[in-house]
C-alpha cells in the first residue's frame, strides 16, 4: 500500500466517523406519548427502529475508530485471520474491514473459501 492510498483510506475513515457521530447526535431517541392508540403504535415502531439503527451505527462508528487507530500499524491492510493482503480496492470500499474477501465469506456464511 502506498502512502497516497493510505491517505485516501484515512480520509474515508475520518469522513465516516464524522458522519456517524453527527447522525448519532441527530437521532431522536425519546419516546413520545400519543393519546391515540394507532399513533402510539407507530411511535413505538419508530422508536424501536431508531434504537436498532443507533445500535448498528454505533458499532460501525467503533469499527471506523478502531481502523483509524490501526492504520499506521505495519499490519494494517493484512487479514487478521490468514495474514493475506486485504487489497486496496476492498479497503477503500470498506475501510474498517479486518478480513480478506475469503475469510469474510467464511465468517459470514460458514464457507471455507480460502485457498
Ligand atoms: Zn484472510
């Protein structure tokens, strides 16, 4: 990986941290009390969706922050499972990824795709 590629990945990660931090602050997690039962039901549905969204995005935020902390390590860009190069294209698309394509597939689907 060249310094220029690393700079691009770092910029992606910083953008992501910024965006996710702003979204977390903008999310309204208060549960309104509605006198109407139908309104209350849709308010409850909105609230649980927002909670799930915050849960998912706070995980993504942590991953992006961890990737920023790792980016200067000589092992950044290497698969944490098999040690293979993750590849710059994949890192640019998913900068917080820690696994190569085949280990990721194995992790997600239980497939053994690694050569
Ligand atoms: Zn791997």
